[in-house]
């Protein structure tokens, strides 16, 4: 069985019982596990974690895989108005994966309502998907209740949950909801791969708001082949904003639904 950071991009990952795993149930434990001097790559949450108010990002400069394990990380970033500070920052040599070994609960019902605007509230995302069978198109309502969740407190102004600046980031599972910030994932100079999970909860109509869920800029690459991007609002690119000079690929089973650009 593969360990998390070493999986191929199309592999469903799972932490093996025979691999070294650090369990973290406190803020101090999580920070220690992610420290570059800690050689253990795999981290599993054992409790909800409330990250202290901070004006500095948690820097990832090693291979690390964080299994949310059905728990919630709540954060509050207090950054100066002229600075962009994320929760996690993946820098050169950093290879960061976030997964959730506990699956979100998703209920699907046929619902031919007129208003198909996606919405997020307190760990629950509602979005709509069109499906055509035998030349008949129907709308299906999806209600996803998060298991593992990373979300902001009301007083936070984080630029992103994860910023990639020279490293690599893979999202395999869990729900991101930076409800009081600019975006969920900011790829400034590096690579982003989304194979699962949910990016939602952005409601940012400020001029600074580029890419409610994902912003891909400069010489960055992105592959979005799974997961859901829904229920986001931003000034540019409600779901995804792209100005990168490098390829951005979107396909597979990825769902992008109900996002709004002002």
C-alpha cells in the first residue's frame, strides 16, 4: 500500500498501518508534525484543531501528507491589509497533500428547480449537476456534508487556505471553506493537482478577489480532474481564475457548478 506523498496522481490514497504516522490532536502537535526538521511524512488528525490567530503562514518545505480523518481545522489569520497571508504556504522543495480518510456524506436527489445557485453554510455544500440520458436532461441536487473540513473564523482575513509558491500541492479529499478570505487555493508559482475534495465558501467581491476557489498565476500548472468547485463568488473567476503562462487542465470527473464572477 502506498504512503500518501508518494502516490501516483491517479491513485486512491490511504495511510497504511505499517507506515510511520504522526497523530496530531492539538495546534502544537500539528505544527511539530509539519516542521521541516520532522522526517515523518504522514500526519493524521485525532481531534478538531483551532489554530491560534496569526499573521504568519505555516510553511511547508518537505514532503507531507495531512489526513483530516473527519476532523475540522478552524483558523484565523490576522494579516496587515497590505499583505497576503495564507494558512499553509508550500515553498520550494515542499510537496504537500491533503486527504480525508473519512468520506463526506453526499445525498443526491432529482430536483428540477429553476434556481441552481450553489450555496455553502457551516460545512454543508448544496450544488446542482445536469445529466442527460436518452436525450432527456434532468437536474440533480447534491447536498454534501463535510467530514474533514478546513474553515475560517469570522475574524480571519486569510488570502488562501493553501498558497503554492515554488512547491507542489495535491488535494485528494476534505472540504475547504475560506468564508471570510479571498480564495481557497492560490497557485502563484508551482503546481496544483485536484483529484477530490470540495472547494467552496468564498464570497469575495473585492477587486483583489481573483478565483473564488482557485487562482492559477505566473508560471504555474494545475490539473483538476476530480472533486467539486461550487458555491463561490469572486470579482474575477468565481470558480477558477487563470493567468498562468503554463497549461491548466480541467476534466475527468471534476464538477464546477454554481460559481459567480462579479
